[in-house]
C-alpha cells in the first residue's frame, strides 16, 4: 500500500525481469534520477519566469503534463523518455506560478524552493537512518489524510466551477495557516512511504533500471505538491 497514486505494486510486477545485479533498480539510482528531473524542471521554470507569453501556455502545459502522467503510470517503460518532458512542462507551469507569487512577495520563491529541498533531504535522512519507520499504523494514518486532502481539493474545485467561493484558498487567517501546515506535513510524510515503497519493490522484484525513471517521476509528483503547499503557506504568513 502506498500513498502516492503513481506507486502501485502492479507496475513493478508487470516489469519483473531477470536482470543482473548492476542493472537492477535501486533507491539511490532513483534519487539520482529524481534530481536530474528536478534540474530539467528548473530549466523549464527559468524559461517561463516573468515571460509575458507564459500565461498562454498554462492550459497546454497542464493538459500535456496530465496526459504524460497517465501514459507513464500505465506504461512505465516510457518513463526514461517521457518523464523528462513531464518535468519540463511542470517547470514551465511552476515558473509562471512562482513568478506571480514573487512579483507580489519578492524572495518568496527562493524560500519555498529551499524549504522544499530541505524537507525532502531531511525525510530521506530520517528514512535511511531508521529514525522514522514506515509502520503500518503510520501508513494508514497518512494514507487517510492524503485521501481526505485530495477529496477536499476535488470538492473545492467543483464548487468553484459553480461560482462558490472556497475561503481557504484566499484566506490568511490563523485557521487557514494551520490547515496549510497540516497539509505540508502530510505531503512531507508521503516521502517516507515513497522511499519505503521503492525499497520494498526493489527487494521483492528484479525491476530493470528504467523503473528508476518511473519512481523518480513518482517522487516528482510529491515534490511539486509539497512545493506548491509551502509556497502557499509562506504567502499566507506574509499576508497575515
């Protein structure tokens, strides 16, 4: 059981192969691929940062990223080719969003990037050292919280489409900040289970190297979610 929808055991079971030890997927190899995808994402963000034409590409970027995400999820062997494109499209989108935040609150983006990477590395260290263990009880708790947050966002989106104002997204009140902190914490703890799931799958199945790109794509999904939540949280604290 994994909290990240990208990570499912069936994907690893389908690609099980008899590969040599040096050609098998590893957690460290996945981390390396994740940082490479982050670099590509940053290139995309740099290109769209402050561009007057960037807003016109928001819908195509969102549509393209969603389409690629579905393809990668169902066809993991495409990940080495499509995951970098996905990262670039997400970078274009995040660059546009980040630029808008930075225009209103200078310096907020560097703070959000720094905090996001610090959280990622901290959770990796906590997992690798065994300080935080992916127990079943903790997994169920974080999974339940993640599902609850997802339902909240889906319901909010539907309400906004019908013209209903959802105050959480515009509020800088203490209650909204508290909710945002909880969501950030849930996103951070998702990394523990991402790492745990990757370790489980690599020890259970002889997954080929290209699955490192697939898992790196999965970690990117969590990283982007965390970054957006931290950016929103920092924006709220400045407006408060």
